[in-house]
């Protein structure tokens, strides 16, 4: 199916570079246009990696939350984790649903972190730190 998302992004960037950029004469608009061009270029190379990344991160974060339940995360937090983990997965092709799930799981993991550093094992907190490092490494939208 054409034009693909990549082709549309590439063409929008080409038009901005070849038609608009030569007409921009002052610094602030030129800097803003360069930032937009850079963002479009990043999107060209990364948009297709978003859904696989979210699926990986959701699965890994759910596993961390499940492990936290085995370390006596109790009370309201434990109950909310159990409810979240029991929820059936959304349509695997729905990016918005995967993103909402990611926000939910990450919010719960944020609440687990203070508990993790109270446990008498360094393995759990190291696992969380390792996951966060791997998450940063895999994140499709690099700002560099």
C-alpha cells in the first residue's frame, strides 16, 4: 500500500527541506524548522518500532510486577497489581491500547520501587534497574 508511513514522512521532510527551508530567512524560524526536520527524520526511522517496543516493555514490566507480588507487596498496591495483571490483553495491533497499558504498568512499577529497596535481597532491585537500562536502550525514539 502506497504511500507508506515512511514514504509520507520522507516526502513531508523533503518538501520542508527543498521548498520551505530556502525561504526561511531569520534565525528563530530556521532553528525551529531544523528541529521539525530532525523530528520527522527520527519518526521515519522509529515509528514502526513503537508497537514491538511497547509489547516487550509491557511483558517485562508485568513480569517485574508479578515478582513484586511474591515479595509481599501488599495492601492497595498489591491489589491494584493483581487487578492489572489479571486484565486480558488488548488487541495486539492497537498501539493506543498498548500505550495505555504501558502507562498503567509503569505507574505501578514506580510505586513498587520504594518497596523493592526495602527487601533484603539485592536481586529484585537489580532486576528493576536492569530492566530500566534495557528499556532506555531499546526505546525507539532517540533524541541524540
